C-alpha cells in the first residue's frame, strides 16, 4: 500500500512544480514582440516540467526575434478569455481544441505524442484503476453503481474519454456511477481516495500508473487496470479507445508566417522527457465523443425545449417547412391551374354551344330563304296562271258579247271572277315582294275596315266553324298598305284558330284598341294548348312555326309586314294556356277620309 510519507513527498514535489509554473506564467518580459501562449485546462504538475517548460525555453531560443510567454486561460469559458488576453497560441486537450476549432476557427499546429505510442492521433486514453484486492471489479459493466474518483469533470483523458467508453458499451454515462468524486490531481489525490476506500474506481490518464511506479512513487502491484485494451499502438495499460494528445494550436488571427515559424520550431525539438511534438491528422473520434456525450458544441442535443429542438433540428425543420410550403404552393398552383383549365373548357364549351346555336339559326334562316325562294317561284307560276285565267275570261266575255248570248248573271259572274283574279294577283305580288324583301307604298287606311275584310275571308275558309270574337272602334286610321295589314290579321287569326281547334271549346278573339295616344294595338288571342319554353322561344326569336306541319312562312310574312310598317310584334303566353299576339302601329291623325 502507498505510505503516507511517500504521498506527502509526492504532493510536495507537485506543489513545488506548480509554483514554478506559476512563476513562469506570470513573469513579464520587456520585449517589444511579445507572443502569448495560453494554457487551458488544469493538467497534472508533471506536464509543466516534462513538456511546457522545455517547450517555452526552446521557442525563445529558436526564435529570438519573438518573446514567448505562458498565460493561464479560464477553462470554463476559454473562447472569451483567449480574445481578452490577445493570445496568439494556446495549449489544451484535444477535446478543448475541437470546441475552439468550431467556435473560433482555431488551427492545429502540433500535437504532443508519448514515445510509447506509434501514432500521434492515437496516443492518449483513460484507465479504470481499482485496488488489486477488488475481485468483484473485473469488467467495465461491474463498475455500474460504484463510486468513482477523477481529477476534474472537464478533463479530457481523466474523465470524458472514460465516459465515452461507458457510452459505447450501451450504458448511460450520466447515471452509470452512483457517486462521482473530483480531486484536483490524478496523482496522488485520486489514488489516495482508492487507498482510503473512499472510492471504488479511479480514472487516470493512460501510462500514468506505470510512470509513477517507474519513479518509485507507488507499488503497482497494489492496483489493477480494469478491462485493459490489447493493441500495439500505445504500449501501456489503458481501458478505452485512443485519441490525439495535447494540442498546440493558433487562433484564427495569428499570422501565417508566425504560425509556420512556431510549427517548424516545435517539430524540430525532438523527444524530451519521453514526449515530442508532432502532427496529428485525425480528430474525428474527438468529434464523435462530444456528440455521443452531448457536451460542448453538442450540448443542445440534451435540450428538448422549443429553442433546443429548433437548434437541434433546425435544418430538418427548415427543410420540412420548405417542403410543406412547396406542397401548399403546388396545391394552390394546381388548384389555380385546374380552375383556369376548367374556365377555359367552360368557355370553349359555351363558345361551341353558341356556335352550334348560331349554326342552327343560320340553317333555319337558310331554310327560310329557301322557302322564300320556292314561294317566289310558285308565286311567279301562280301569277302566270292568273294571267291566263284573265285572258280566258276576257276571251269568254268577248265571245258571249259577239254571239249575243251575254246576260246580266253571266256578266256579273265574269266580273266577280275578274275581280277575284286581280285580288289573287295582288296577293301573289305582295308575297313575292316579301320573299324578295321589297316594300310597298303606304297610304291612309282604316284598320276597322281591314279587320272586317279579314274576318270575312276567315269565315269562308277552313276555320269557319271556329267563332272569332271581334271588338274594335268605329274607325282606326293608320298609314299603311291595306292588303298587307289584312294579310297580317289573316295570318295571326289563322294561327290562333289552328292552335284553338284542338280544344273542346275553341275561342279566338280579335281586338283593336288604343295602345296609347299615338298608337293602335291589334291583339289576337286564343285558348290553344300551353307552349313549353323551347317552343315559345322559337316563336319569339325566329318567328318559326310551332305547328307540326307548319312551314313558318306565315309568321315570317307577318313579322316582315310589321317591320315594314314601323310597328312592333310581340307574343306572350296566357294563363293557364293560350297565346297572345300584339301588333302595335302608329296612328294616322289626318282628317281625310280613307281611300276607297
């Protein structure tokens, strides 16, 4: 077992070394080009005599144009302290260097490597040490729930590397030990806690146990290493993976020339007290350690508050939000596109429907024109036949007079035939004129007299059995063509009779009234069957026939007559059934009697 005298002697030696380093640290040089080297973390006092003091002496000797000095840097917040003290270089553990390289862009200059290691990137580790008589502690898993002692909670090789090894075994390092004690130094304080049974296991830097035994400061047989690693890279007992050693680094503002001079000097020092400065090129395991333990730059991984989640998953949240916005934007775009395409299709369909309607109306108009062409041809033929009849009547009249067989009855019959033939000829001429869109000469005439003539014609035709109720003034003078106005009334009444004859009690009326002070209104009503919307629309817009066998010629003539007289022709549906046709024509207010 370690003796108290030995422990006290060792403690005095390290306290003296610490005092020497403190004196070196704060001594002031009166040199213009002073270069400050910050010392971060609380290392064991042996580091000062083994590495730091020889390094400082060599730099001042090798680079006399500069004056190098050590300054202590607060290990709790080293980034701010480095700026405050205007430090050009600093020495720290590989873990602290990893943090500062992320925070301040610190650059690697050199790494301290023990001569017991073949790789500068794998020269440092932690060792789990217990008393040799603790048979129950034979693996890292057996240490769960025990009391541990270490130097400091921010010590890289004296605590963090050990926690990472526990993490890699699948345990939670935060609650793996039942209790953690922290002494300032690994030796002799941590080992004394073992000897005094205040702790079950101590965490030491790799090779420290062998070094203290070689110097005669302890009996190594009193202790044992738990779960030692077996490899050939580091030739001393250790219980964890290997990491880079202590780092000599520069701050981002250090000039490249000065950094190159210091790097060259450090590499040229060679091995001193079993350590040397060299170049390490692999620090990824240090990054993995900090990430797995969720400390340093990865401490936010333990924070599940809103800010912590944003800090941890900021990129993922941003990408998800961007994707969501893209999806929403795409949804609106598709919706707008579909609406636009739908509107286009709707407009196309509406236009197609309109074109079909216009084509249908054009076909109807063309059919009407064809009808009018046929009417014109037939009218010409009828006019020719009427002329032949007139010629025969004239020849018959001359023959009877020549033979002396003419009498009053025969003469009257021939006269009536001539009159009717002339009337037929006039009607045919009017029909041909309307077919050719020609207008006749207007003159003053009496609507009452024309209505009586039209009623006489209807009474002798096919609708003589349908009573037509007439009501009108004694005289109703207008400016128009009497024969055309008679044709208008005849056609309107004939259509009304055609519609009403299917009823059990057909009823048709002709009424002439004052529409206002300046116009007369001729209205024809019937009680025929009710028209649907399509049939009524045809009647109103096209003047087309609504009778199954109708040609639509009569209504076309009626509309043409109404237009030629400057009047209006309107149709309306009666309730519960029937149609009303109203023709409005301007009054003639002259005092002359109508022409005979």
